């Protein structure tokens, strides 16, 4: 290790520890710490990489990843190494609620300059598994960077091991790792390495890793700018630090205001509109943007900001970021400020995904919190050693950090000891899907739905159904359509995909293969209707029903339900996927469908009114004496008040017309009889 690292003093973490103060006396010099702590850290990082690499791949193989974002990430990577950088085709249509629709380039909504380098893994294995493995391995290396930083600052190798373990147990980090693939996930370890080299005054390596982190997403340049200012004013690297700060700010401004603005299709929603729309101000019928809009909102409607900022989920967001390292980061406010740009973006957003402390929106904050926690621990050691012998102080600090990390993992983590752990199910249905995917030639343009999209992304053209390509936009038409009637159909409802598929089957397309809800439709194929084995997805048979209801609604016996928590890596309040079980006692003459309601007190929180695949096999086709299952589209909870939500189900007449789909409030006001199907604890 360099002499610079051996002489390094702890950072100034506030008034109690002024800059230039003497270092904490080493319990064990890093030079004499031996091989064992480093080996243990490498072993922990390897175990993390193996476990989360396996879990990421299992989620992919179980068809639990999505068109947005693994599908378009995979296609963009494939196209990049084939000479079409950033190009993808599954967001061409104006889907409601999606930002930057109508695009064929990732540059229209994120600027990830490192993406061409990332895409090189497709030269090894040109499929999304490569991205998932790269993401996991890179994240795991952050443990080694943090170990070395903590060893340098705290002068104790075993404390370095504890902080490395706390990093690997950080639920936010694990959720990000399991949430598809995002280049910004690489910013976490890259920033840790950058700060390690900054601390050691290894300027060239610091700049290289900082620039690499900056290339993972447009706003990271602002974080890198603060790293540069820190280097300039607190580590004596004035010229390189100020230059890097200027580059970081200019890059973020150029990426957001020039590149994204250039590639975004006019008329589409921007992130400003979708996530910070409450800050816009309308004057004389004209919408204001930028700083003037914010100032006018503060002057004329400050409550709009208060209603977004002072809510329980924002407090929970801060708790989930700070608790895994025992809130030690609060003792190093100077280091914690390195994450200020991202913290402001997240905390002022009205989109709850931004402040979930899961997914990819807190990537850089994980690095900053862990860095600040190391220096917070340095302050604690400095204060406690006045009264307690240093070996005991080291033991107490290490035990405290480890206990906090384990507790956070127990409450929010994704390992088997964590509350969010779930092993994906890979069964017969997934194997049928694998077989159907393999039937489509790799060069053929194909249209498919959400969770099938990533598995068909290694080609030049893949469309998100109902898009089937064609003359508009200069892309070739699809030769194949692959759908799964039993799976979620985001962003369109299941009944709409059914209607579009039926139109195809009546106009020159036919069924090439169909089984268990999966249907492969091909131009010019002869069969006009799915065979009987296609409908097995609705037949429950003698399947065990976890929760019994035993009620009667007209000709239907309501047997019970099962419930799954879905998309946990991006939702601290889990999405709920319900399946309801019915048995006709006589032949149903009217088509009905279940609707799932979520209420708290007198308030309707949300509902799921999209039964998956029921349009393909409506209740009027059900036969008396047989047991049928109806899976609902997962229901997402976006609610600011903690408490216990009540889940109920009602049977309502099925709407078959494309324009007759009632919203949640209308269905709730005329719901009829309600069946109690459990509760959901909403806490932050």
C-alpha cells in the first residue's frame, strides 16, 4: 500500500473534527493487518456476486423482467455492437403515462455515455444475461473499494471488513441489483473507487473512475462535480479537482438540456412534467418552466411543495438510506453532501419510484452514504477513545455497524434472511415460453408483450404489442407475434391485446403454436383459432387453494384466492398479484369478471380491474363442475399515509367494448357484494 494511504488522516467531519487534525491512532497498521481481512472481504464479495448473480438470472429465466427496462437495454446493447448505438424499437407508440414515448434511442430520455463500453459484453454472449452478470460483478467490487477506504481512514482492517459487509447487506443496493439492468447501477462501485483514489491522492485513477461514473447517467455529473470540489478544497488537488467539477456540471447540463432535448420527440412527456409537474406554474394560461416557475410556485402556492415534501414516504426514504450503516453518515455532513444533487432530485419528486430507496434512483446515494458512514465512524472513535480503550472502541463500533446492517437486512433485504427475499418460480409454463421464443428466427422482426420482450431483445427489431411495425417510422413489419394471455400486459390492458390479436387472426395471420396461454401468431399461418391446449392456463383442476372463501354469486361458486408479492426490487410496498378461483354450478349466461379493490378507511386507494386472459376464455364458456382460475394484473399501491389497507373483491359484468372500461372510482360506487381477501400493511 502506498505511503500516502498509510499516512492518511480521517476527513474533517464537522466542527468536532477540524481539517488537519491528527489521525486516529491505529489499532493495527494497514501494513501489518495481514492477509486474512482482505481475503475475507474478497470472499464476501464473491459470495454476494454468486448469490445475486444467480438470483438476477433466475428472475430473468422466470420471465419476471420487463420490456421497460431490460428489454430495451438488451436490444440497445445488441444494436450497439451491430453498428446502431443506443437503438431500440419497443417504445415507438404513444403509450399513456410513459415518458419519452415515440422514440427509438435511449438518448431521448437518458444519456448513458458509457453504454457502448457496457455493450461490449455482448461480444462474449449477446443476450441480457450478460448485462445482469456485469451489473452484479461490478457492484460486488464496490465492497473491496469500501474495505480499502475504511481501512485507510479508520486504521483497522477488520472495521474495513465490517463496512464492506454492511455495503453488501444494504437493501437499496440489493434491490437495485435485482431491478432489471441500469447503467447507473455501475455508478455505485465506480464512485466508491473514485473516492478511494481521491483519498489516496491518486489523481489519474480518481479522474478515470469519476468520468466513468459520469457516463452512467446524466445527473451523475453533478455528483462528480462535488467530488471534484472536495478534491480541490479538502485533499489539495486544486487544479484537477476544479477542472473535474467544471466538466461534471457542463456534462450534466449538456446531457439534459442539449442531448435529451434534441432526441426527445416533440409533444412527449418530459421528466420535469411527470415527476416535478407540481413545480410548474401557469400564468395567463401559459405554463412556466425552470427557476421562474419554481419561484412563482413558492410565492403563490407553497402548499403544493409542502404536500410533496412533508409526507411519510419521504421520511421512510431517508430511513432506508441511513439505517443500514447505523445513521453514522449524519456525523459526516460534509461527506454526505456529496450526494446532494441526487437527494434533491429524489426528495422533491412526486413520483414515488424516485423516493422508494429501491430500484435504480438511489444508486449514487448508496456510495455517498457508505463513504460518509466511514467518516462518521472515525468521529465516533475519536470521541469514545477519550473514555474507553481503543480496542474496545473498535469492537463497539464494529458490532454496532454490523448489528444495524443485519437489522436493516432483516427488515428490507433480499437475502434469505430478509423480508423481501423471494425465489422466482421456473416451471412448466416458463419452459413452454422458452420453446416458443426459440421457434422465432433470430433475424425476424417480432412483436411481443412486456415480460416476453427481454427474451426476444437480441435482434434489430422487436416491438411492444400492439405495435407490429410497418411503413410508419421506417421499420419493417413483424413476421411473428408472441403473447402470453396469462401474464401481465403493461402498458395496455389484457382485453385490448386480445382484441388486437383477434383482428390479426381475421386478417392474414394464423396460429403457429399455442399452449398454456402462450400463443405464437405468424403471418400467413393456416390455423385461425387457438387449439384446446391454449386454454389450460384458466383451468385450476385440483389445485390447492391457499385461502378459501366458499361463497356463491349467481351461477358461480367463489372458492378462494391466492396472493403473490411482485416486483419487490422496485416497490417497498409490494405489488399484489391475486388469483381468484371459481366453479360454475350451472352454465353462466353473462360474462362477469373480478375486480380487486384496495381501501383504507373511507378512501379508495387503488384497484385492479384487469383480469389476465379472461377475454380469451370468458365465463360464458366455462363448464359447470370445473374449477377455473383468474389471475389479476398486479396492483401497485401509491399511498402516502401509513396504516392497514383492506383488500376486497367484487364480481362485475365484463365490459367487452373497447371504450367501455370503467375507472376504479366508478366501479367502487357500483361494486355490489364485496368478498374480503386480506389486508396490506402500509408502512415507511
